[in-house]
C-alpha cells in the first residue's frame, strides 16, 4: 500500500501545534485520507489524531474513522 500524505500547519499557540492532514492511498486500496493532529510543541508528542479514510478495496467501498490520543507518563 502506498500512502502519500500532506501535513499543513493550521496554527501554533503557546503549547500546541495543530496540523491538517490530507492524502491518498494507492495499490490494494485506493482512496483519500483527511483529518487533524494536535502536537505538543515542547515534546513533539502527538496528543490527539483524528483521521477519516475513504477507500475502495476490491470493489467494496470502505470508510474508516481513526481516533488516537496519548499522554506522557
């Protein structure tokens, strides 16, 4: 599977960097990816990520929503 992603900084404040994500998926599945990521400015850790993937796999339409959050222990 080949994924081509574009990351665009939407905003930067005192603590966080907010990034928009867009891209394409090719090979066994074909489709698009979009979403947003919040990154801790000081550590570089991804705090939250929400991605929506719309793709076609072997003739079947698939829509997946992936949400992730993390924290430093």
